[in-house]
C-alpha cells in the first residue's frame, strides 16, 4: 500500500478554504469558510438557478475544479500569501461574503462538491477557466453557451468536453481531509525517507527540464540521498536561497512555486505530473501489510494516550488518516524523534517498547485489546516483534479464564513456551495442532479473547471443547 500526501501525490477535499476578499496584492479581509459553503456561494454568485440542470452541473464541476486547483498547487500560499483563493474574477471566481444561496444550486452542489475535472492521465484538478460568454470571452467555457448546449440536450460531461476537449475525466468521491499545509513541519535533509522527500524529488526533476543546471535525480524512491541534496543545492543557488542542501520551509514553498510555474498547473493546459509517473512510497514493512500495522499503531497510541496528555486517542480503523498522523506526530514529539507523522522503524520500535513497558506492569484482566486483523504473517518458533507480543497478551488473558490452558508470558519472542500455549489453544478448540499462528488461528484467538474479555461467551460453544471452565 503506497502512502500519499496532499499537494503533489493526492487530491483531497479540504474541510475549509480561506478567501481573500480582493485582488491578491490589495489590502482586504480574509475569510475562512467550509469548502462546501464556498462552492455553494460561488455557484450562487456565478449562475442562475433557472438554468437547465445540465448547465448548472457542468458549471459546478468547473467551479470546484478551479478551487481545488488553487488549493492543490498552493498557488497563492507558495507565493507567500496567507489565503487559498481570491474573490476577484480577474484572477479566480466570484464569492460574496455572507450572501444567501439558491436552493436548487445548493442541492446540486451538495451532490457534486467532491467531484472535479482532470485531463486523462493527469493528477491535478483542471484549472477550468470560464467566463459569461456575453460580456467577456475566454479560452474556456462560456457560461451562457453551456445553457444553449444544455437546451440542445447535451449532458454535463458533453458540455465540458465541448469546451475543454475529449481528453478530460470526471473524478468523483474525492476523500475529505482537514485543512492542511503541505510543508512537513520539519526540514528535509540527507538520510530522510518519507513521502515528502518523494514529492520534492518529483518536483525537482520536473523543474530541471526548464533549469538544466539542476541535476536529475536518477532514483526517485523517497530517500534523501546525495543526488537529491545536489539538486536541492543547485535549486537554492539558482533562486537565491541559502545553499544548505536542506529543504526548509522557504525552500519547500519555492520548489512548489517554481514547479507550478513550469508546469502551467493553473492554466487551461494543466500539464502537471502524470499519474503513472508517481512511484509508490512504501516504508520498509516491519511485518504484515501497512493497514494491519496501522491498526496496531492506533491501538498503541490509545494505550499511550492514557499516560501522556498530549497524545490523543484515535479510532482503531486501520486507516492512516489525519487524526492518526497527528497522534503519531505527538508521540514523536514526546519521544524526541523526528516529527514526520510517518511510522518508520525507529518510531515503530520506540512505540512498541513504550507500550510493552506499560502493559507489562498490568495484569491481563486490566488490559483491553481490540479486535486486530491478521497482519499477514504466519507466526512460529523464532518469530519476534509486536505481533508476537499481541498474541501473547491475547493468550495470557484466555488462560486466566479457561482452566487447563497455560499462559504465554508477553515478551515479544515466540519461544517454546509460546509455541506450547498455541498448541494447547489449538487442541482445546479443535484446531489443527501446528504450534503456528496462521490467519485461522489468529482469528480464533481474537474471537475467543473478545468473547471472554467482554462478557459474551455464547460464541465459545461453537468450538469443540469450548466450555468455560474446561473441556
């Protein structure tokens, strides 16, 4: 599973957008509104509710695409502004602060606000330029022209193709996210390995086409190596930044700004990164798949949150979302680790050791383990790590309730004692006695644990020997 971040490798719908109520360099108020309310406001300011529905839908797609393009490229923020978009139609699209919205437009917008236009094979939202088509003309869509096409029976997609070409696609059900700033929070430097480095490498290689003095980075893997440092240093030299070879906040946004300029991201052509050009960034797995490890990380964070006030509890859903990433960053701050929001090996080991140190002081009855999915690893004699530790915790509680089952001392090492505990469990519940924890045995251990730990013993009887108090 690849890890992506908004900005260059992932498009998301932000929960809010900051609008400058004037031209970019004009002193004016900034207002922050929800993204959905912004689209409703612009649509009600730009469109007439009596227009045919196909025309309204086509126009709302363009409105959303322009807003997402500005946010995705950080068009204004990369230039030092503290807003995402203006309300000046010379630059962006109309927005009237505190205006009412039309019911018809509001309903359609609520359905379409997470959809946008792209060029086929491109990642970024299209800067879908439009104008009214009567008073002003532009190379994009004519709003009144879209009405004429709708009256002729054109669908919303056909209207968009008429103005933007046949090579466009509609992206729907875009994931939602909290408002974000793409800068990772800490400088990127030699030896770092994370998605932010990958983003930097992609952008620098694109920029180097226009600025050949910047050396190409031959291996884009997300690892900040010597060739990446050399490219950063040359970029800084060309654009009059301190030549450090480190991507601090100033260098990060300079790269974003120049990247947007050389790829015409905010122009009708929208020549950005092709999706197929983006390599996957997958940190070296410790065990199992990323989703199962994320679920374990979330459980660890919840244990730690009870002992560290700054670490928030999170949902145990196996999804590396904003909530989980922020909790990881808080853990990294507490432990004095690089604050990346990425669970690299150092963070993983520190988290596991911290949790083990806490749980080892508690009796099995005081520990409440969640229903963790199988990590995709068959555990056997000689296995080590958090997965083994979780198995041992499950089995220790089960043994404390069911007579005749030996406990497995939680130490994270799958030794003879753990193997014997697994064999006894398998025999007790009529499972093939292998002494190994495959997916089937893992799932049975979890189910029996949950049934015993949380009072529902009805499922126990589904297995041979499954009676509380012995076989």
